[in-house]
C-alpha cells in the first residue's frame, strides 16, 4: 500500500511540475506518513495532496486507534531500525499537525516547493 501511495504522489508531483529535489522530500514525507498509517492505522488509509501557491499540503489519514507515540516525533536509539519517521517528517516539512481522534488519525505536513505551475487538488 505504501509503495502505491509513493508512486501516486510522485506521478502527481511530476504532473504539477514540482522540482525534483522538492519532489524527493515530498515523496519521503508521504512514504513515512503512509508507513505509519499502514503499521498503526487499520485497514483504511486516505492520502491527499494539494498545492496552494508554493506550499504543498500532504495529508494522510487512517482508521486505527491512536497510540500516544504517533502524535509526536520520538528519538530512536542508534541500533533501532524504526522510530525515526515522524522526526524525518518534522525535519523536512515547514509545519506538521496531527488530529488524533478516537478512531482516526490525520497527519498533515506542509512543504514549500518550487517550479510549480498551477494550484490543483487531488
């Protein structure tokens, strides 16, 4: 599921004319948020990308219960392979916000991008 989400985001960002470096950052954010949703979020995931001027808004929602660890970045130990996703997102994005409801979690991230053509939403 996460692979499909990354491919969808990549194709859309290419269509919108987003510069390659910004596209890579956006795809990494989409992948990290998608991986969290797939791991913790139950059977359903929704991904939305919208471009408002130079700001790309990325939104990933899932249908799972929301553990406290998903609402903020944490620091992983050096020998751990997991636990860095939200810290990566926090580093790359200009802003990140989380809406954690009892049966749904939505994470939004904003990324400033260059070489855009028009404002679109999908």
